């Protein structure tokens, strides 16, 4: 009988030694959502998984298993080579599939029998998700959010990165979502993370904090297709709000760095989503400007006609305003102000 590990024990570092999680689900399942840090060694590709699943439902369990064994038998040498290389580097190879069933159990049984340190994650990815749903709300208990507000391009994301580099705790919602939050927020970033993956990355960020003071960028509840959990969103709204301001030139340069790097086709495609907000005439003009490489004019036009008016309609309780013309310097000022603010609250 093979050994199993509970994810809670992994999460709380109760398993001594160097571990690696191995997701044996199909590439599509893995890309959609996995345990952060896990690698993918799939038993079946997406097409094979579909064939087996269809056979399981429409024909019989026995026939589905037979097809699965035939497919896996051809792949075992390649899977073995990957696993044996990992076994030399890690003390525990922890395999998981969707529910801790056939896929992970079969590999763990095989590799354990030939002396490889193979273990199964109890309950697979499904049980891991139950664990995240339980612990994520607890991860923000006692947290005081310092929330960065400000118009598009004022450098809030860059300030968050600088805060992290200076030892402060941050929650980078946009990085967890792999989306910048606006209608153009996916440009240059590729596929956005799923809701499940978003929540897993939120937990990873929050559980590793060193203090209860966490900096976060003010966001709408929805970031692209993912939604900030209610308890986190409420905690942000009850946080300490600070506003970042910057010149138009500085803002344009920031947007240029983030969005303009061989992304013309994505920019033009995304602009179509803004037609109902700024009109066909303006969008057609912006598309022409992008084709002419006049990015700065497009950025300024969008900020004046779309982004700034939408931001100014939000009523925020702002405790301090910082003017950003040098990211490192303004970050140091924010840290100094925050420490004084927290000290005053505790006295």
C-alpha cells in the first residue's frame, strides 16, 4: 500500500525534506488551475482524456480502463525518465490528479514498487480546493490593508513592486489574476488565470506575509473574468486609502512600458470594447494612430475621454496623497508615512 500526504501538512511544512508536487492531469486541466508550484507530467493528453471519459460514460468502466492502460503503456518510458530525474533531486515526489483516483494511484503504486519516493496527495486537486476555500478567508484575519488609489498610469503597480523589494508585504491582485483590470487589461499578458488559480495565488501571497500591514492596489471587484472574494474586497474597502498622482507625461510613459511591445493587434482588437463608451469615430481614429505608431496620442486620448472620468466618479476616503515622479523615492515616502500611521493607531 502506498503512502499519502495531506495538503495541509505540506502547507504547514510538517513534511521534512525537499518535496515536489506532480500534477498528472491533462495539460488543459493543469493550465486551467493547479496547485502553485506543481509541475505537469500528464498521463493522458486532452484528446486521450476525452476519449476515455466518453467511453466510461457511454460504454463501460472496464473498456475505459483498458484504453487507458494501452495509452499509458506507450508513455511509461518517457514518464519514467522524467520521474527518475526528479527522484534524484527531491525526497518526496507527491502525485495528484483530480480526486486522488486512478491516474495518480496507478503511478504511485508503480513507482513505489521500484523504490522511487512516490507519494499520493490525499483527495487530489478537489480536496486541495476544499482546503483553500477553508483557509483563504482566515488568511486575512488581522490584516490592515493600505490601499493605493490613483488614475491609470500613475505607477501604482510599479510602486507595489518597489514596496515588495523594500521588504513590505503586498497583495498583487493583478499579478494573481494575470490581468490589469481594465478593458485593455489583458494586452500582452496572454491567457488570464481562472478563478480557482486566482484564489490559490491569493492564498500563497497572504500566507507568506511577515506582518499584518499589507499594501494592495485599489481595484474593482471584478478583474477581467475573475472576482475578488467578498471578504477580501470588504477588507480592502475598510483599509487605509492613499492616492497616487503623477503628470500626464509620466503616466503616458508608464502605459507605454506596460502595453506597447509588439502588441498592436491586441491593442486594436481591445479598442473595439470601448466603442460604446467613447464612440466609433474616436476608436477609428485611435486605431489609425496605432497603425501610425502614435501611441502616446492614443494613450492620452483614452485617459482623458475614458479612464479619468470613470475614476473621478469614485468617492474614496483618502488619508494621504503622494505625487509620483520617481518610483523609488515615492515608495520610501509611503513606507515612512505608513509606519507613522500604524504607530499612531497602536498608541
